[in-house]
């Protein structure tokens, strides 16, 4: 039998069972799942994204186990009212030394809770969801953090990006250098992260300010860049989630080779308008080389995400 990882789909749906629920802070709930069949490539989790499928109220979870490559088509073909809802999250921790594997997700509790945040708030041991996650030894897929030869990193994000930033920092080598800016709702939302000694973490509690109001000036100030226009244009506000990485552009832009600072790699994620604002300032106004930056809209104010 050919067991080559190349023929194996990188992600597959598994039924995951809640093992523990921990309220970490006013706005973070940590949930650890028993997730049989999940595993990593062995070279780090970083910002590995996963899909979570929550049951529709009053309905059982859809049956997707055993459906591999075409699980998404199978799920989409199910009636919308009963198939549950899908959202994207990050792996905060993956313990592959136990069987079944333990997978941890840090959920942000927000004021306009959609199905995912509401499910997390009510979750108890024994509850089940479907997690679409990497399989052991499969080719890495869904990891955007790619610093290449950069010698320094700048990570920036709001609370939804905090779990990914924490995982990146904990997976980096001890000699890594750089800075991580994390905007959070309150000072009580500062969470412990094991950081390489050369990386400085700056927590930015918003305390009622708007998303990005602290993060954008902090990142630009670090780079010595002045913000020319703070708010997104009408076109930017109306656009879909921004997803611009060195290998993919949601706006269809070509990668232009420039000669700016290639020693630093930038990873920026969070609410769409703040990511768009930073992108405009850094790429359009400051001329930062797009090949050195990943800009990722993780959610959009006022819009329910659809997986
Ligand atoms: C690659 C990736 C990784 C992610 N990792 C994580 C993670 O590890 N932890 C995490 O908590 N989130 C993470 N997110 C963000 C998460 O998917 C969204 O916040 C999602 O909208 C939550 O779903 P929901 O059902 O609670 O709300 P939805 O039904 O999607 O939205 C309902 C309403 O809530 C608003 N809303 C959504 N999120 C927030 C928020 N954080 N603060 C304020 N209002 C909000 C929406 O604008 C909308 O008005 C990630 C997103 C991506 C793309």
C-alpha cells in the first residue's frame, strides 16, 4: 500500500471532544479537545489555521468522518439549516505525546457573539465539534508564517491573532529576534507566552478604544513611519477580508521586487480594517517589499464569517 504523505490530504475532519474549559481572562476561553487523528508535520505549528464546525441548535453534528479530500463539498451539499456553522481558528497548542492527541484553541469572547464565541462560552467537558485539522506527517498546509532568511520578525495583531502569535513565538528558535505587538481589550487579557529572549512582546490594552487605534500607531512608530490616512477608503471597507502573503494576493496583485529591508519579516493579522490600514501605510505609502509581509484579515467588524 502506498502510504506516501503526498497522496494524503493535508487536512481531514475529525470529531473532537472537549476535555477542559478554562476562562483565562475576561476575553479569552481556552478549550482543550481530544482530537483523534490530528497531527503536525513535525516542523512546527506556527499560525496553522484549522476549521471548526459547530452543531446547529437542536441538531447533531454532520457526518464528515471518513470523508477526506472532498469534505468541504460534502459539507456544503448538506442543508444549511442543519449542517452547523464553520469558523476558522488557530491551534494554540498540540500535544502529540498523548493518545488521542490534545488540541487547544483560545477563543476570543466578543460583545457581538456569533455561533463560535457563543458555543465556547457555554462549552463543557464532553461536548463535541468537528475540527478540520492537519493529519500526522502530511505536507504542511495552512501555515502562513514564512520568514525565510529574515533575521528579525515583527508580529502584529489583535486578540484574535494572539493565539497564533503566541504559538509562533513558542515555535521560534531561541536565537530569534524581533518584536510582537498584541492589541487586547483590557490589561487583564495579557496572557503568558514563552518568548525567545530576543523578542520583545508589547501588549496594547484598548480600554474602549477602537480596533487598531493602538496597534497601528505602535507598529508604524516602531518603523518610524507616519500614518498619512487613518481610516479605510470606501472601497477598502466594502472589500472582502484582506489576505496578502508573499505567495497569494486576495486582490490579485503581482509581487513587485523592490530593494527595501529584506532582513525583517512582518506578519500582521486581525480585524480587516486595521490590517488594511497597516497594509496601505507600509506597502503603498512606505514602500515596504510585499515579499516580506503577510497581511491577513482574520475577521470583519459587523460581518459574520462563513468559514
Ligand atoms: C486564520 C484565522 C485564524 C483565527 N484564529 C482565531 C483564534 O485562534 N481565536 C479566535 O478567537 N479567533 C480567531 N479567528 C477569528 C475568528 O474566526 C472570528 O472572530 C470569527 O468571526 C468568530 O466567529 P463567531 O461565530 O464568534 O462570530 P461571527 O458569526 O463570525 O460574527 C458575528 C459578529 O461578531 C463580530 N465579531 C467576530 N469576531 C469578533 C471579535 N473578535 N471581536 C469583536 N467582534 C467580533 C463580527 O464582526 C460580527 O458582527 C481567526 C480567523 C482566521 C481567518
